[in-house]
C-alpha cells in the first residue's frame, strides 16, 4: 500500500477527478488535502488475521455497532459471502484511523487501483460512510456494491482502464 499512498500523495487531479473531488467535498466536507493528510497517518493492518471485533469499526452504541454482534474482522474477511476486502475504522470508534485490507486482493491490483482503494477507506477514517461516498459520486446511496466508488476514483483520478474498473 505504500506505493499506492505515494501515488495518492502525488495526485494532480485532471478534470474528471476534480469533478469527483468537488462532489465529495460538497457532500462530506472532505477535501483532497484532508484525504492526503489522513492517508499518511492511517494505520494499515491485515484484515484476514485481525482478531479485533467488527463492531469496533463503529462508534460504541451506534446502529452499525449494535448490528455487528461479536464477530471478528477476520471472520468478515474470510466469509466469501461478505465480499469484504477492505474496511476502515470511523472517527469515535475503538479502531479510528485503522484500515484493514485483504493483502492477497491488494497485491493483485494495479497501484492506481489500490490508490483509489486507499482513498475510499481514508474517506471512511475521516467520517463519511459508504452511502455518503456513493451518493456523492452519483451512485444509489443504498447500493451495497461500494466497489463502484473505488472503480470510479481509479478511472477518473488514477487513469486505471480495462477489467479492473468495469462495473
Ligand atoms: Zn466503503
């Protein structure tokens, strides 16, 4: 992920990317500068091996916290039905500033795609949930396929083309 973070830190947005960033800023108050700053302080961990609790990604007592039960993050990553390959701790949670990745997934992606994935997760660290990010980028906020946000950012901001960004 450090190569991906280098790419994010050096991002010079073209017009499509700037359009996405403007919509994200408008919807969430999160700027590219804020994303870059947070990306340098977020802590990365292996989601496949994490014994942290899934609910601790959310502030204690929130709906998402209460719905998450007492399963571990590794159980979520290892459940093929969940499709989860990255997750981030929200502000006010026990895991604030943490980002969990599936290393096998990350390593098979292009650096540009991973830069977009990092951007997506850092936006969660900064407090925007998937519904806000998806809505900002023109998707249905309720769409559970949140990969679409990553793919749009990969295409618009990091020039990724082909199979990786099809949705
Ligand atoms: Zn997300």
